[in-house]
C-alpha cells in the first residue's frame, strides 16, 4: 500500500556550538523526546541545502526540497514574496523582496527590521504604491517587517542590484544595473526610493511610532529582484496531490507557483508565537484529502537571526511537543523532519552548514541515530542533498517505479 508524505521544514534549524548553551547547539540543548523517538524508529543523517558549501536562502532550499533545481528555475526571491502576498505578477513585471527598516537622520540603517512589530505596515504600503514615469509600483505588506514590491511597465529588467546593505550601520545602497539593458530599471528604482523616503519620513504613522519610542519604518530596503519563473506543476512532476502550510509569504508563494493547495490556519503567524500544535494538527488533517503536505515553521530562523540561542532552544521544544501527534501515522505516512538551512545564533545569518534530517515510517530500515541533532546525525554517515529528499520520500512510500528491467 502506498503511503502519504509529510515534510516538516524547521526554518533555520541548524546551528553551531554556543557558549550560552554550554557549548551545545540549540537543538542539542532542547528537550526533544519526540524528535529523538522519530529518528530512533527511522533513519537520521545530514542534508546539504542545494549543494555542499553553498549558503542558501529559504527560497532556493525550499525549491530544491520540492525537487526543483534552483540553478535552473530560480530568478530571485521577489516573485515568490509577491505571489505569497497575493500580488499576481504579469509577464514583464519585476518583483522585489522588501523590508520596512529604520533609517537614522544621518542616512544610516539602524534597524533592518524596524523593530519587527509594524501594525501600520498596511497603511504605509498603500502610501508608497503609486505610478510614476510610466511605471506602476505596487507594495504589499507581509508578516512583521516584510513586504514585496512589484514594478509594472515597459522595458524593465530584473538585472539590478539590491538597495539593502544586508547589515546595520550602513547606508542603503544605490541600485545598480547588472547588465547594459538594466540602466532604465535601476534609475527608475532609485528615483522611486527617493520619493518613498520623503513619504515615509513625513507620514503620521511614523511620527506616532517615534512619539511612542518605537523605531520608525522610514526606509524600504529592496533585494532579490526577479521575474516570475515557470515551475512544472507538482502534480504533473510526482503524480501527487500536494498541499503547503506556512505562515510566511515566501513559502506560500513557492507553493502557489508549484500548484500546491495552500492550507490556511489562523494560528500560523510566521512568528515565534505561531500555533505549533495547531499547525501540525492541520497538516495531519490535510492528509485526508492530499497525498503530500509540506509544513514550514519559521520560528527557529527568527531566533537565529536575532542571535538568541535560548529562544531558539525554546521554540524547538515547542515544535518537538507538537510533533508528538505524528506517531499514530507511522503505518500510513512517511514523515520527514529537517531544516532548509542553518542560521547560527552567533553570526545571526545563514551559513553553509548542513542540517539534520530524519525519515520515519513503519517497516523501514533504521540506522544507529538515537538523538536528533547536528552531532549525532553527522556521526551516522548518511548524507544527502536537498534535491534527494523527494526521491527518498517517494521510495519509502512505495511510489517509485523500477528503473531498468
């Protein structure tokens, strides 16, 4: 009997030894009886996002986890953010991933995320959505500080650089053309950003934030320009009815472009306060009508970017508790738990370190891993690339056909 497939992606799961945790990683330091039980009944090892040594974003690694070669289909993160936020990109549109950020009076970025908590982002997004010089600029707010920008017009090119300096303490970068055909687009974006700064600096929303001691959301940082890629439909690729559950637009945008059914759960916030139990329960329930469900849980990545190993340990414990619901599925479902990349708390950024991975279902071969963490999974000697995850799930569920006679 063919089994169904359940893939949990714990965003930014991997880490490095941290002195605040007595030299352990947050995953090692966490109380994780359910993850340990799952790996003990199955197969544990390490997974390299996309390929060895490459520092991946969540976009490229999720594409690879779903079996799409990012080096062939990836055009930039912006289109996925836009699609995930409900902006339908048209042919020729250019999309950027964006952050509302805080710019000081001397023009330096003091907070790339404007304190994260920006309930005014919807109002600000509308104020900086307008037309100029024959192009339409559409901004849509996302979770916390996140947003997306779509530019619609003639003669646009995605071959432009980021305005995001990618670190605090630096000024926003001037957008530069990356080839001869992109000068018009770069000039257009730079002029737009100058107007945006004037609008955001004088907005009542930001004056009110500053009066309350909150960082102003007075800069729009852009990165990941791209055009909307075409992905082979997931059903056509695997003959599976697939679904996606995530609290952040980037992942729902990838799911949307792949033709996955987008599951909604009111507690899926994309923050550390997400409803961990509810998300796992909703994913299990979705297996009644779908063959495959992918679930993204963003919280470990947020804690990693914030440099908070104690918080990362705590959210892993909450995830572990929620995953206890999966044990009753072992006879009919193949469960996989992994990360999309490592986000070490010490660096607060993604790294090229591999992430632990486990596969669990009844009747499968097991190896000697009894604890799910970076050290014990590494000792198993079982390594694979993220592009191998779907084939592993397919063969463990008895869905692959024989190759050869």
